[in-house]
């Protein structure tokens, strides 16, 4: 990655600083309060099972498949937005995607940030078709309208950012939410913006829609969404909070029990038990579950043949698959290895896979580029910008 330095964490005034293409990340203060959340608040209906495309139907459980003609590089905008490493940063610059569980479409939104890439385009990969392909839904802000180290560009669209884990689906309001990150900025720095993209209207929400995060969450929190409410839970350096969808506001939580550090930890919502697993993290310290109904943490112990893979899972990608009642996660290395965690015993074992030997390693972590598409009965993974997306049949 040109002119990019390796991830390093430094404690300074209790805020993580890191380097990614420009310099140290600085704390960003909280901004204006949130405004009322517009839009329909009727829960989305449970999506019916998809008619599986032929390429999915042909796969066995545990089989990886390189989806032909799906390099993200095929939708690079022209002219190319500013940045040291260009459109590849949408994948390699500490970024996440999100899958719409109702349509199996994978979205990349405003991925880039720091000096790496200023492009805030919206790209989508449609999977419920015989020949999946990426397309651009919204073009990036023109270079003449870029602003430096601001939450929004001059055209009122969100700045590009390292999204880390901060991208979630809000089915209730037909939106994709973006929380914080590290924005397009010459001097570098975490920022606290909360933004959203309206799926149905194919438009960014105005900059005044959601307000900002508290400064304690400027960094790399673990984020998990409760799909039954649309609420988003955040865990960061022993600070805990929740964005409540119904009130469009972010508030701190004071759970009982011993809580996780949450810094760069992978997490996922166990919808069967109403709790979130927070695992790994930058310092390998996180082995906790958060129960929503009681607002409480509990420490757990990972066991099984592959328990040692969890402490090194900073920047890992994890999902919960209700159909098999397992957490699945993968790390950043090459190959098809996927691990599973039993949600009650927390035994960690391998999920048997085939056909993934040529999956490349991903630079700067999978984060949420490993995603579960329930209608397609499997997981999609985008490890590189120039290569194909991959799909793993899991049930």
C-alpha cells in the first residue's frame, strides 16, 4: 500500500492513535446532537427464501466458489478521486461492506479515508442473479468539492473513511448506517460522524440527519446491530453505548459485569439468545457476551481445538448463522480456512471447507467484508479489489 504505514496503536489521552497512509489519528470531539429520525418505522417483513441462482445451487455445503467477473476494480470511477492508493483502498484500507439480508446485495459505501482515497461512491454487488457483477449507484463527490478533515464534503455528502466495523443495515428505515471511522484528512484522525444511505431512493441522507457519536467512541469500536429493533451497540476501550433507532440518538450504557475492551474486536449478534459475542480485539483480551435484555456482560472461555485463533482475531470478520446456530469467522490470511464458535459452549473448531486454496490474503483485515447472506444460504467474502468475490455455501 503506497505511502501507508502499518497499523500501530499508541495510548495518548486514552484515545487510540494509528497510522494509515498519512500520520497519527487524533481524537475528534463530539458534535451536534442527533435530530429526529425520519422515515417509516414499520419492521421489515422477514424475507422469503431466494430462488437460488444456478451457481449457488451447484455448490455443496462448505464449498468455496470464486464468482466469475466480480473484481471490484471493474467499477472504478472516472475521473479517479484523489488519494495515494486510489480505488483499491475501498478494500484494503481498513474497510467493511454490508449485505442487505432482504436482497443479498452487497454494498460498499464511502470506503477509503485518510490520504488513501477520497472517493465516497456507493457500489453494489447483486448476488441473486446468474451473473453477479458490481455496479456504481452513486458517483463520488468531485475533487473540486472535497473538504479536508470534515465530516461531510461541500456537496453535503459523507466524507470517505476507513469504515472499520462501523457499517450496519437498518431494515426498518431502509437505510445503511455508517458510524465514525477515519475520514479523508491530510493530517489523519478519527471522526465521529453518523451518516446514512437510503437504499430505496439511492441517496445520501442530509448531514443534519443523525448527529455524531460521543468522543469516547472515536476510534475502532466493535459494532453489532440487533435486527429485531435496528439498534446498534458499540464497544470501545471499555466504553459502551447504543444508537437507538427509534429515537435516532446515541447514548452510553452502564452494563453490569466484567466488560470487554472492544478495540478492533469482532462481534456478532446471537439472535437465538439475544446476546452479542465480542471476541479477540487488538490486544486479544475480549472473550465476552453482552445480554441485551439484562444490560449485562459475562466473561466466557473459548475452548476446543482452535481456541487459540480467537485472541489473534483483531480485524477479523465474524457472523452469526441462525440456520446452523454457529458463529463463523475468518482471519486475513490466504486460503479457505473458516472457524466456527458454538454459541453456548464457545468451543472453537474449523468449519470444513473445500475449494478455497486460492483465496488471497486481505490487507488490513477482513472486518465486515466476510458477510452472511441468509437468502443464499452462505457467506460472501471480498478479499481484494482486483480479484473476484468469493462465496461459501454454509447450509
